[in-house]
C-alpha cells in the first residue's frame, strides 16, 4: 500500500517547542491545544506567524521533536512492503528543515513532498496514496474528494471526529489499523 503521513503533529510533536517559544517570547504559559493548527486566540495572529517562522524556518526547527514511536512504526510498515510518503504543507523555506530532521533521525520514507508540489489532495491523488494520516481534520476533509483513499485522523487531543474519518490516538493504534487494511 501507499501510505502518506503529514509531518508536523503526526511524525513530530511540535507542541513543546511552541509552548517554550510562547513562554520565552510572550511570557504566557499555554497548553498544546491552544496553539495547534493556526489557533491564534491566545497569542494573536502576528505572534503566531512569528512563532511559525522561528520554529519551522530557522535552525530552531531542528529542535523539533520526532516521535520515537513514529520511527518504529514507519520502519515496520516499510518492512512489510508499504511505500511511505511524507506529505507536508510546509513551503520550501520550511521544508528543507523538515527534510534535515527526517535525515537526522533516520525516519524511514520513500519520498518527501511539500506544498510546492500542490495541495495535499492533489499530491495524494497524483501518488495514488491509499491511506493518508494527518492531525488536521480540515485537511483530511479537503482530501476526502480523492476516490478510495482512507483518511486517518491522528487525534492526540481526542477531539470529536468528523464523519468519514477514522480516528487514532497513538502510533501503535495506527499500525494495527493499517496492518488490518493490508
């Protein structure tokens, strides 16, 4: 099978880096749910944009945390003959850091695509992705127009799940689900 994985929030856990940036630069303590997916109410849009540039488009990006269980499960899925694609919304100036981080941690994958190749739904369609995993329900719902693709919501905050999406809250659960699809 061809498996697509989002980078930020699925392969990585950017929330500690975001929390620390907000504490260091704004002096506010936040919980991860307050700063995921363009949630700007706590720090404002301008500060959110500065934070995004700092933690995704600078050397600070290399301090992003790769989920160790992601490496283990992606390697297991790869050994089972699956093709692994990392598909991120990061533009080129941020994608180079994501590529470096994948290499630094030996994250198994066949190819890396970012939004310079087009929106995620177009990338998934062009690659013939069978399963796509993302931590953004809105992104998954945009991809739902791709025929026959299974959409898995990496639901670390245990949110209510939109119809048509499959929810998992851990890499182990994700591995079991994907293996049962094979």
